[in-house]
C-alpha cells in the first residue's frame, strides 16, 4: 500500500507542477498581449498626431 501512495503522491506533484507552469505561462502571455496592444495604440496615436500636424502645415501654405 505504501508503494501505491508514493506513486499517487508523485503523480499529484507532477500534475501540480504542470498546472503551475501552464498558469504562469498563460498569465505571462496575456500580460504581454495587453502590453503589446497598448504599445501599438501609442504608435497609432503618434502617427495620427504627425498626420494632423502635417495637414495643418499644408493648410497654412
């Protein structure tokens, strides 16, 4: 009976470790995805500001 308990404990620990790795990966992936979205939005905003500024300069000519 002790061998069976030892095997079950080892399997349980392996499953916990696998789940922990999966959760950490998912959290990291999601945070990176969100940060990437904010970075892209900042780039778009900068480009829109440049376009607006250039249009104003063209209108002044």
